[in-house]
């Protein structure tokens, strides 16, 4: 089998105008970036949404997964494969995915545009600068940061307590040296020295806002609500207090148009936005998802990490805020990943081990039952790897059917493209059209922040209870006193376990979820509950992937994937 | 008269395909960014350059200026007006300009795309993210910076002395708080604390390299030569010692294609690259200039600041390295700026003052004589402002003709577009076709760095001599010992005076030029001689322009210009 990049390069791409035509986007609603990528006009999309209201409701399909392991699950690959498969069986589908971050490309080897015969293309462009959205987000964020220190420097009103600046700076690069820094050194002309630091761009609240905004007006309002610092009276100071939201919106106005590309099989793909799944909600933009719904019959989308984090946030934050109601959910697993969840070390994943498969299935089972708590019908997609053991696959199918009541379908989109996932697509259509979906969020807005967190921990993670550290209790009280108690909760937790201990695999019980810190994202509209160390600025490994990346003699990129 | 932005918005732009056609670029050699901007394929340009060799040589026209004053001269405006005027009189022209930097747009009000009826469009896009070139340059630079600290963190070979890291980081924003910082705080996981800082992106050596590279291969080689740090043995360590140049080139491969846009009159305009004119050479990219020459009969280009800095560097650095030979130079002045050079305060510039005009003309006279030292014929362009006094304009014309032997032509392109500069265009054609140009650089490569600096100071600035501080002497000795003594010198000096004292207007004499610091830009291929404080990271004013920038009800940008 050729490598991902060989497959991507060998592909005959259709002109983006043709891809747009498939979902009724006229040429004059496109801003082309070359001939294979285009942004779609927001006014056109607003009109399309309006006219879609008079048609049968389009179906939104969530692709989520078991807790990730080093073995890999292939959520993006399966999302692409499912969208292609829906076209294979005659449905008008699109896929809506997150944009990859630039930094990690140069750290560990690996892009984020699917794999095998289930990829979005042009993959090199998508994995590098793409249409510049993340650069625009970095610029908007850093303009705000510069305006804060400038405001302090000139002593402008309202006064900012320089010890209480909440906004950090961002760069789309893995750069551990910038995690914690002291700025404004060097004397009077450079301001007041204070501690600061950089996050990777995907961790920016501007990114989260970008992905939750419905339109430019909403974007500007949300940007204005970012709490950037506190005054000497400890009252919050917002971006709008510094009159920064307008200029930030101007920097983001082109970026907010969703990016249209295609899968290897010519299925239209919206790739737009990409917030971190720990400190933010981890889904592509609301604008892209709603564009998909307005222009197709099936929109397949994914959420970051496992379903405990990704699906929960997708449903409780994104769907709640955007008024979306999914029709079905797909939970992706691989045989190898289930065995890893069953405690098998990476080197031994190839060995037949029925007990480990059964143990690992506990993880899948809890996710199936969790997703149903939101009123969604579920199907399991087993993303097939060459060499998977048939009798082990049979255990998955049987357990899933008999114990979880969910069909587990082996999918071969990686090796075969859309036709390899046709059975999955048929099942998805059956579930989506069954009328069984009765989507509802897990908790109402009115619940207190603490009770929201407890409900997520108990009903989704399977925890006994939560324990909130004193500092976090104070933060919750402050946030509720400021009038933000109605916001949903965005949990920052390890993705490797239902619990906060990444080594507890399967379906752990009898654990407590400690809340160590609580942060307000007033612009994005959620409250982040931090349950452990969260990394908002990755580092590079000893030998970064960058050292092997270069142009070859033909000017083609070598070493990127 | 409508404002710049009103004029720009009212303009009927031609599709970029039509603009490209005017200079023989086929559609398949374009990468469109929307319908009004395109990048041009580098392979196509290489072929066009090859085939241009068999045609009569295309003319390169340098637009430079007197020393800038608060009154403004309009170098970009005149470059655009001249290119339009050349088309008015039947010549196939293009204009090649620098890309504006994002940061300053949000600081002091003002874009950088010409003015009045002599503008390049679409001006909002050009002044904001444009095609993302500067973002790509920032990313390439910051990848290298991250790889340096990562190299130190992991103790990779060759060892870097963390006190002797030469490369700073960059951001395309005015942010004084980042001028001087301490990085890698916070403990073992974040590396070894050290002093560092951010420059604005245009000050990056990557930007200078980008603008001097002839092709991707040359770009990669030059990036590899950047001296990023020194080892414990004080030997230089380069980007290639860290194997960073390949990945940096991959990040820059699309950016290196020059950007094609148009003037208000539909003249093709290449806008590409924009290095600082202090710490770098201040001209647009070699690739864009050579593209213009290959595809047109007249390429009009500009150089940053006054002719003492801009023209000298354009000729001694860019033309020397790229093998370019200009056919004529235009020196831009305004009546108001000449009066300012004659010592008149801004508030009094409107008052008739013949003595001040005559005093200010000394500045113009020295620039005229300087440019001739490079073997170029010169014409003076007086960029006309409404309300200019006719008798004062007459003094300029007479003095220029009688004392400097150069025609001074009043140009009204700002108010009238190309036809307002038709006389200037005719004179430029006359000079360029006269065969009078006999271009040569000011000094040979073999001259020592000190003697190069002395020659520039004495012959161009009019200084008595230079004085090199002891630390700078040591730096020169080190650089020559490393084998870089053959490089040209890039002087960082105030742009407001021939001398290093910005208050010495006109044509000062009897001064010495102190050299305080010397920096090697081994990748760009020049040695920077710093003669005073140079600012590589601007700050924002008390009320930044950003606070007035927003989208209006129609989604149009308000307050940007």
C-alpha cells in the first residue's frame, strides 16, 4: 500500500468550482485560494440557511471515539470515509472537520487530514498555512495582547492591575521556551515588567470564539466579551473596554468564511477552525457545520479526543449554543486500540488476546451508553487495520450487539475508500431516518457550575463524585457572582482515561474528579474546569520532524508525513 | 476630493486574469487568491526570464526620495503614478513595491498602498493579511527560534552557548512589551532561562533573505547560512547545523511566488516582500523585480527611506547581488517636504517662504549628486499638493536645473492619476533610452568592511569621517576572520538626516558617523553597521488606530485609513 502522501499526490482532484457545484454553491460565492481550495461567502451561506428551512431537515452525524491510545483510532479518517460512503449509497453528504495546527507538524511526524484512501486534499496545503485562518487568529489575539500592555504603559482608563492580566499571547508553533516568560524588561520605554507566556494558537479563546460565532456581528460581540484582566478593584476588564473587538474582527473577517476542499473521492469537505479539546471545546466551526447542513442532506462531523470529552462538549457546548440537533452518533474504535484499552502494551498488540479485547470493550460500552444519555442512536465503527484477527473482531461485534445493543461494523475505508464503509453508511442512514433521535443536552443552563461539573463527572465519566479545591471554589463563586453561572462547563481532563489518571484504562469506577482551577471564557461562553495539568504549549521532541522536512529536487515536500 | 479608501472602493477592478494577460502571464501560471490577487508560478517566471534574454533589455527605474519629513514625500504614490503614466504614453510598464507590515496599521493611522488616484488595489487586502507572506515568514523564523531552544533543551550537538544566541523571535505586531524578555522560566520542563526578545517581522533576517533569494534553492541555501548562535568555542552555529532550513523553505515555498495586483488604472503591480530599511535593505523582492523586467519594458520600483539609505542599499546590495542595472532614477520631493528640510515647522509649511525652499533644496541637491555617483541619470519628481505656491515651485525647478543639472517636474498623479505624471514618464523614457546610464556599485567587494563604511559615509552622507567604537571594531575583526569581509555593508542610520543626528536637516557637513555595533547577516549576505539607536520593535501610541477600526453595517472596514 502506498503512503498517505503518495496517495494524496496521485489523486486527480476536481476543480473546486465543481466541488462547490455539487452542493449548489455558485462560482460567485467562492473566494478561490488556488484552484483546489476556496472560501465560501458568508452572505450566500446565510441565504442558503434561510431557504433550507423550508426543506426536509438535513441530518447531522457526529463521529466520536473511545478514549485514545497510542494505537490510534482514526476518527478523522472514519469521518471522511463515512462521508464518502454516504455518497456511494446515493446520499448528498459533506464532511466538516477541524483545521490542523501548524506547530505539531514540525514536532512529531504526522498531519491531520485523514489517511489511506480516506483523506481530504490538498493535504500539504491543509496541513501547512491553508488559507491563513490560524495566522489571522494569532494576529487578532496578539493585537489584543499588545493593546493590553500598551494600555498599561500609557496608564489609560480603566486601570488594569498588571498582576492580574488574564490573556496570554499565542504562536502557532511548539515552543516550550515561551510557556513562561517575563515581558517588558529593558527599562522605562518598554513598560512594566510582568509575568506572561505564550500558548499555541489553538488554545486561544479567540479560536474558541471563532468556532462558536454564527456570523461577523456575533464574532465581534463575543470578542468584546473576553475578560482580559482585572482592575485594582478586581472588577473584570474586557476586550471591549479597550475598544479592541472591532480591529480583531477586521483581522478575522476573511478567515470566518469556511474553507471548502474535497475528499479523495470528491466529496465536499468544510475544514474550518480547530480549538483545543482540553481548554476549549474541540470542534470545527459552527459556521462550517451549519453551512454543511444548509447545503447537503448529511453532514458528518467529528469532535476531539474520546467521547467523554469530545462528544460531551460537542453536544453540551456547540450544539446547545448553535441550536444543532444531531441525528446519530458513530463511535470509532480499532481492534488494536481496544486491546490497548484492555491493558496490552503497544509491542504486543499484534498477538491474539481475547481477554484483553473483552476488557477493552468496557471502555467502548461506557461511551455507547453515555452518548445515548443525550438521546442519540449509536453505531460503532471498527476502523479496520490490515492483519486484524477475525475471531477478535467477532468478539467485538457480539459484545457490542449483545451487551451494548449497538451494531459494530467493520469499516475498510482506509484501504478501500468510501465503498469500504458502505455498510456503516447504510446503518447511519437507517438510524438517522428512524426518528429515534431525541437530542437533549445533559444539563440545563440553570444548574450551578458545581452541579454541572458533578453531573458530567458522574454520568459521563462514571466518577463517584468531584472534589473542588479551595482556590477553585473561590473562582467558581467569583464567576457566578459576575453573572456567568449560566454558562456550560468545558472540562480539561486527560483524554486517555474516563478518570483523571491517564493510566486507568477501560471503564474505571470508584474515583473522584478533582477540580484544581476554574477559568472563565466569557467570550467563548463557557467555564473551563481544569482537573489536572493541562498543556497549552507543546514542546518539540529531541529530533523534531522539522529536521527531515525539505523540498526535493522536483520542489515537492519531503518528510512532512 | 474623496479619501483614499473611497477612491479605492469606487474603483472598478479588472479581473486579475486580465491584468496577468497584459504582461503575458497565462492563467495556468497563476495561483488566484480571490479574483483580484494572484501569485505567479516560479517555474513560469524562470522560463520568462530565460526567453527575455533574447529581447531588447527591459528598463529598471528606481524611485527614491529626499530625506523624509513629517510632511510626507509620496514615494509609493509616485512609483504608482509613474508606472501608470508610462502606460499613458504607450509603454508596457509594471510597478514593483514592498508589502505593507500589519503591525503599523493598528498603531498610527495609515496604510502603504499609495494614495489619491495613484494607488494599488485591493488596498484593504494588501494592507491586512494579503496572501499571508509575512505570516509565512514569521512562522519560518519562529520555527527556527523554537528549534534553537529545543536544541539547547535536549543538549543536542553542536552545543550552543545559551548566552550567545543571536536570533530573536518575531511577530507582525507593534508590541513594545516583547522587546526584551526572559524565556524558559517555570522550571526544568521549560528549558534554560535566558534573555531574548521579539522584533517585528519585517526586521527578521528571514525577510531580508526572502527578498534577496533568486529561487527556492537559493532561499534554502541562504536560510541555512543564518548564524543563529555561537558555541562554547565561540564558533558560529548556523540554521543548517540544526537542519532547519528545509522546513523553513517548505513554509515559504508558496510565499516566494510574487503577488500580482493592479493599480487603479489597471497597471500590473508586483507587491512582494518588505524588509526594514534600517537593519535590512528595504526593497521589494528580487524575484518580483526580475519578474517585472522579464514581462515588461519598464519596471518602476522604490527603495525605503531617503536616497542616502534606500537608494544606496538598493544599488549596493540588491542590484549588486541580483545583477540588476537600473536605467534611471527618480528622486521624489514635495514643496512642503523641502520647506521642512529648510527648517520650517509643520504648522508653517503653508506660508510662502522662499528662503526655506532654497535652504531645503540643499538636501535634494546632495541626493541628486549621490545617485549620479552610481552612474545613473536623474530626474526630480515634485509630487504636487493642492495649494502649492507657484513661485516656490518655480524656485525648485530653476535651482534644480541651474545648480543640480536635473529637470524637476511637477507631477499631479495623486489628483489626476497617470496622466498627471505623463511629463515625468516622458523624461524617464528619454533618460532611460539615452544610453547615459552606466551603472556601477559604489565600492568593490574586496574593500574592507571599515573602508566600505567610510566610503558610504563620506561619499553619500557627506561626513568628514567615521569613528568605530571599540566593541564594533572587535565585531568587524571577528566577522572578517570568519570570512565575511567581502559582504556589502547595510547601514542602520536615522532616515531623517544625512548625518546620524535627526535634527540636522538640509545638507549637513563637518560631522562624523559613529559605528556602535556591527551585526552579521550571513544568510541575507550583508553586514549591518549600526550608527545609533535602531528600533526593531515599534510600540503603539496612547490611542492606537486599532480602537477606531471596525466593520460597518455593510461589513466594510471602517477606520483603517
